[in-house]
């Protein structure tokens, strides 16, 4: 079974854009594939303050880097492809995920 990671913009949206991610995940599972939604992944655990990254943006108790580390690891280790939501270009994290997937030969499917 193919597992697709749903990738898209989160910060700046109500509920971190979770409804759009869930709708995409439903679409993917209705096709008989599995979907991973980043909202279900726990941020990386660490001692002390969050690692700094390109942005000081914080979501909940963690900085962006703590989420991105886990998201990228999950994509590389457990996913066969990315399902990329509309508007991904506006998100630094989504752009990084798309670039990493492309560089690693992980197929991209763009939401029509
Ligand atoms: Zn952190």
C-alpha cells in the first residue's frame, strides 16, 4: 500500500489548516492509499530551548524546526510520496518538504 504524506501551508491558517489536510487525507484514503497528516505527528523532543531555524515562529510549545525535523524524517522513512495541497508555495516548511522529496526521488502529486 502506498503511503502519502499530505504537505501544505499550516501557519497563519485557522486550526493550522487542519480541515484542508483532513479533506485531502480522505481523498487519498478513498483511493485505497494511506495518508499521513502532519497534525498527527509529535514535535521532536529535546532538552532546553528549541533549535533556531530560518524563522523564530512558534507553534504551541515548539519552534518550527522541532516540527519540520519530525515531518521530514517521517517523509523520508515512511512515505512513498507527497500529496501537495494548493497554496504550498506560500509556506516555507512545505517548500522545504517539496524540495527534499524531489531531491530524494519521492514522487509529488499536486492537488488539482
Ligand atoms: Zn522545540
